[in-house]
């Protein structure tokens, strides 16, 4: 099962949900969960949502190890916590075994001496384990452990972290950390309005660029520095923030995921709520993955699977912290688009053409404005300038009202959802008037207005005051970040408008195929091709007519029953690649050829010292498109399903798409659309269109197999799956299966 390879979290998550009993919703260990709603493998289908209100807005805070001695690290932390407690209206209780007071506040000697209930305990101690065990008796809801030296340091540290996590589970409280910091207790500006960005980071410094968005007028509501995630993790905060009314977008910096399933459940909750999630996930390269693991002690996951899983649940993955900053800010504040069309408006034909090239290459739609709209724009723009899109004004009008008229006319076009104005540098007074007209127009429309301020200085009045002073204009410093953010904005709203949770389509009960399949599995062993095909048959996946024989005479009889021409193959659990060894014979048309082929195949097997369970005599299937469909087990996400071009092309081109079950027909078809060779399925150079519906059905049946046999099936490879012309189906010509 998924939990068996991921430590205790998945099992703990499942236990929390099951423990809720028969009530529709319950709270276990501070987690709101949907009771009894599990998939065929017993895994929950909805994200548990921890009640973190008392973490971010506690009524009382105990600081264990509080100090006011000058020069001590704990003194600075205590001082910051005092200021934070005052801002959120919390009462702070210092805890120290030898001090009577800290900063004039009476101390208690130990957490056991706390008289009143405490919502949050901040542990300024080198070893938090003994304190956690003491806190179990005090009914504290939350604790924060800053101490390092745990899973980020290696095996011994990982063992210490597991002891800490076990103590937390026994205690009933929720723990942030260890190896975390003070970011949750920062001073957030309270003078900013509008939807906010909520921030989750596993490395505090990596969140600084997003935190400083406040200096650009973007509101920040929360910061969760998750550290090593012995208990509370990225997914917990993601689920919580998705339900907060003030949160317009969630920005994440993720080094490693504690558990892939819990992350996807949380992303699913955000998608259901329509809350955009923007994430930097390090580990795209082997070096990055290795560094991330050493920093946080987490699995980074096969990056290709991580990428696909994030797209599947609408998580917008970006590479840089500047992109995280710009994209989350735009998505938090922009209203829902009224159209997908983007118009580029510039004072230079060269600038407009350059930006339009980049935007089009990124996949943005730049519609040609209708002739009537172009005629309208030419009332204020000279006839010799192009206004089809991009719109070149030749120099924004400064002395009168025409500039605003141009912008309003563009925004009034029903095909336009976004107006982008690249201002490559300050050119007063033109740039000042242009910036003001854009701000005024943005205030009067529901459509998105973006400006790229290209000056490297950034001290100009038009930028600092006019543009950044507007809550309606999205201002960027680079073309690339603007284009990426706008594409993410349009993609997000398309995605959420059509979103149907994959977990709603997950099977709740086993299929009749499961019992048949389980009888065929051999724990810890690879199945022969014949046995692997029986496994496919159990799930209704078509295979050729074939017989397994152990003599030349039986082979001849089988060929007569199967029907000439036939294919003959050696079949054995050791055989993964038969063709390279000459263990496949194709196009046999007579009894003598069959007898000769049998002798040759068995001779090769004896020479290579390969144990066979027999020789397969198979129907020779007509020509079609060779595809591959497979299952592998990812350390983070569990079973994954892959589809792509098959035969030898799978190794040459590696043209495949991957998804994490569960998913439905729409997602299966989108996998095919990702393939570079997708056109082969539509028919090329006179070939008939392939039976795509049959291919999709195979993908869905393989997904069902992956879900039901999770824990028993380590790997499945159907290659080639011959997809025949439309209406004729798909046939699995070869299969490999490895049991766990």
C-alpha cells in the first residue's frame, strides 16, 4: 500500500479519517475529515483540514526557554514573540526553570506548572522531545520547534525526528517544525486591502521575495514556514488557506513533499474552492533533488511525475522566486477574465512586435481586432500605424484626452480580456501620461490591465506612485514574468471552470476483476508474458488469440486453432526483452515453419540458460499504431500511469505522458494530446485514423488495475499495444508485469 513506503503519515491520515466514525464530519487530532469516504485501497478521498485558527490567532502563548538576557539568541526571539502576541491580542506566558520574570512578565518554571489553557507553545530549547511529552498533559493545541539536527542531518537525525513525531502523535497537539523559524510571527501590514497572498515555505529565506510584495501594495495574510514537517506539513497549510475567505492565492516554496497523496488532496481542495496555488518545487535536476533532500530530509520525487501531478490538480509550477512573486500577486488580485484574447498596446512598433512574438510563442491568444475596431482606433492613431494587434500608437497622446479614448476602445472589444502595455523605459511626459491613463482605465473596467515597466532604475514617479499605487493594474519588470503570469491567470480560470475532482471519479469498491487478478500474482516475482496477458484479460484488456505449448507438435496444433499466419515467442519470467535474443518469430505460415521455429526458440533458450514456461503461439494482429501503456510506483505518489508511442519508439523518442490515479476519461484524453506524436493517432500519409476511444478505454482499465493492485503490482508494461483503425479496438501484443 502507499503508506507502507512513506513512513507513518499516510497510514496516520487514513486512521484519522476512519476514526471519525459514522458522523458526516468529525475532528480527530485537530483535523477536520470526511468520514468513511475512501477509495478502493482504503485511502481518503478528501483532504483533512486542520483547524489552524488558534495557531495564527492564539489567545495565549507559552514561550519555553524565554529570556531577556542581553546577547542571548533566545532574547531576540522572545522580544519578537512579545511584539507579535501584542499585535494578535494574545497573552504571553514565559516558561523558564530559573527565572522569576522575563521582560517584566511573571515566569512559570515548567510547562507542567501552566495554570490556564495555552493555545500555542513556542519551544526555544535544543531538544524539544521532553517538552512535547510534558505538553501532552497540558492540552496545548499547537507547538513550534525551532531546533535543528533532525532529518536534514542524516540517518541519526531522521531517527530522532521519528521519535519526535511519534511523541507528537501520542500528545494530541500539532507541531510546526523542527528546523523552522520565526516567519509565522512576522509583522504583516494591516493597511492593505483586497485579496491576500498566503505563503508556505520550507526555507524561510526563499519566502522573502513574496513577503516583500507588501512593499509593492500586495497584501500578505499568512506565512507558514514548515521546516522538516515532523507533523504539520505543506498540505495541511494548503488545505487550511484554501478555505480562508481573505486568501486570493497561495504561494509555495517546496523542497520536498512529505507525502504525495496528502499534497494532491490539498491541491484538490484548493481547486474545488477556485483558489490558485503557485509553487516553486525544487529538484528538477539531480543536483537540485540531492540538495533538497539534504536540506529537508524529504523525498523529492521523480520530477516528471511531480510536474504531471501538479498540472493534474491545477498547481501552477514556476521556476524562479521572481515568478512566484509576480504570478501569485496577479492571481490573487485579478478578477475572472471575460475573454481569453490579449491585446498588446505600445508606443513602439518594435516593442509591440517583440512582445507579441514572445506572447504568442508562450501560447497566449492575440486576436486580430475587427476592422470596425481598427477604424475606430484610427480616429486617434495615424492611418499608417498598425492597430490590428499589437496596437502601435506611435507615441501616446500627452496633451489631450485621446490616449484614454484609445485604451477604453481596446478594452471595450468583447474579444479582449487582457490589455498589456510594455513601457520599455521612462520617457516623460509621455510615459507619465500613459501610466496614468492605464491606471484610470483599469479602475473603470473589470478586464485585466498589465504594464511592464522596463526601466532598470525603478525610482520613477510614474512607476513608484502611479503604477504601484494602483490595486487594479498588474505591474511587472520583465516581459517573461508578465507573459508567464498572464498565461497562468488565463489557464487557471479555464481549469477551475471545467474542474471535476479526480477523487470524485475514484472507485470506492473493488471490481470483479480484482479477485481474478490477485490469483495470478506472484509476490516478489516477474510474471511471464503469458501470465501478464492473463492479468490484462482479467481487467478486460484485449490480447491476441494465443496458446502456450511445450512441444513442436502442440505448436502446430495451436497454430491451426489460432489461424495462420502466427507469431511465436518464448515465454518465461526471466524474459524482459525477447527480440534482442532472437526469441520472437513473426509471420509463420505453415506447419513446417512452426516446427522449425519451435526448435530454434527452445535451442536459443537452452543456450542462454533461460527457463521457459513454454512457447506462445499467437494470432498475428494487423497493422496499427504501436503505443505503450504502463504502471510504475512512485515513491511519493504511489501508482502512476504512463501512455506514449510504443515499440522501439518508446526508447528512441521517450514520447510519453504520465498521470497519478485516480483520473477520468477527460484526463486520459489530455494525456494523448500531450504526445509529440499525437498526429499518428489521427492518421498520417494516408493511414486511417486509429481507434482512440479503444486506447482511452485501455488507459482507464490499466488505471483501475493500478489502483486496485496498489501494493501488489510494482510495474506493468504493455508494449506494444497495437491500436487498430477506428472501430477495430486495441490489442496488447506483449506485456511485462512485476509483483511487489
